[in-house]
């Protein structure tokens, strides 16, 4: 009796998956070039890279000037140069919804983590000989690595994370993303550290985690780049049809994945929503590499212009007008960059659920078929 009920439930779920897939796919966006782009390269700089777009469309990044490396924050159409006092160079790696910027400066020939907040520079690792900051959450928590290992700084206290070499992100549930020994790792409160490394991969790099605990990861296998999304022991391949390689760089709270790879036309970026991919390519540029996405689908990254220069950019779909940074009230939904530390209890919308379902439907269908083919147990 139990086996028959179980089989009926599984068949119902399989039918539901099939129905939702067929219902959603005709409406999935597949046309390329439906994005508006802004070149946010700071005037006079040699090159620039955007690495994080927050919930308000503000972008953090870094680049090279005639005087050395500098970080930047693009907001309301203007550029703020990020360079702590006494530093010869700096990189900004993250901006949260409050406009706090985390990054790393070079002071006295050594790397030093910093948090830029309200026009002032704070040191999250006081007394350390060297350190780096990779992420700042919506609550001001900073994570990174340094003299004594991977760390999380919160409420004025530094906590070491012995299972990581470096911590690169976290979410409101207390899950922390990092890496050690060429393997992406995830810390789960109450459970400890777990490895995230696709089968056959030579190494795996952690890229992003959302509030649901889904992780974007890039890996290399036999010199080929392969991007994945990881959840609960499953890996879902993130390579657009016809592309020879991919990197999954970020995943937002609507389960949209952004990344880049080698397409037939060259180095291009993609946004995957559910089962559909949309190519992101800055018009006139020879290459585009997107690395961050916020919850309304705004994307940031860098690319190669027609003149051969490397410039930062921000892009937005036609349905979501580009702002000049800091001007889209309600654009938040739990955070901004690829690795989101947003407000606790961020709503999980029907669109997000459908996107997540379509991402994992091939694995779910495979598992259901396996269950349904098993002979019924007796006795």
C-alpha cells in the first residue's frame, strides 16, 4: 500500500514538473541584446573592473590609474575614488545596500582590509600584519582572510573560520561561503563545513550564495571552464547551448544566475532565468564578462572595448530602466551582489520558485524516473 501511494505521489510531482516546464518555457526570454548598457569607466583611468552591483544599482570596482590601482564606487552617475589614507593602491570588492564598501588596500607594502563607511575608512582586522576584505553584509559584517586565516568581523569582534582559507560571502541564515585547498566550501550552522567540488573538477572556486543557500561555483576540468549551481548535493551545469565554456559568477534571490564564457561569437556573458539563457554583450565591445547581479536583474562586470581597453559596465533589461545608481527605490530584495547577505526573511516569490524549479527540473525528473523504475518492495 505504502509503495503504491509513494508511486502515485511521485507521478503527480513528475506531471506537475512537466506541466510547469511547458507552461513557463514559451514565456522565457531567449532573444539576445535586450539590455541597456552604461560604460562606467572612470575618466582618465587606464582600465576598470566592476565587481559588485547592490540593490540600488550602485557599483563597486577597481582599476588602474597613472598613479596605481584604485577602488571606486559608482553612484548617482558619479564616481567616488576609494583609497584609504597612506595607501599606495586599493581594490573595492563589495558594496552593500547601505553603501558600505569592503576592499583591500596596500599600505607599507602589505595588504590591509578596509571598510569604507560614510566617508571614513575602518579597519576590520586591527593588529593584523596583513589582511583582505572580500564581502560586507547588509548588517555590516565583513569577511575575508589574513595573517591568522579566514575571518568574519562583526560587532567589533573578529571570529576565525578554521575550515576556510578565505571567506567570500554569507547569507542571513548564517551560511558562509569560502574555499580551502582548491575546493569551494560551505559552512552550515550546527553542521560544520562541507565541500563543494563538482565530480571530475581539478578545482572549484566559490562565486556566490543567495538567501536560499544556492551556490554559484566555477570549476576547471581538463583545462575547460565549467560553471555550476549547487544545492543539497546536486550540481546543475550552467553553460548556454553552443558555448564551449562557462563561469557561474553570481546568483540572486530570484534564482537568476549570471556568468560568462566562450560563445561562438567570443567571450560573452549570460543571465539564466529558469531554463532560459539570455546573452549579455555590450554593443560594439569585443568581450563582455558579467560577474554580479542584483534582485531586479541589473548586471555588472567588465569587458574589452573596440579600442582594446578594459572598461567596467552596468546593464539592465528593457523592463527595468537603468538608474544612475542610488535611485531605484524598492530595488532591494535582500541584497545586491552575487553573494547576498540580505534582510532575514526575504520573500520567496512565485517567480523565484518557478525559476528554481526549472533550474533543477532535469535532476528532479531524473531522480523521479529512477524511483519509478524500482520494483515495488514486498513484505
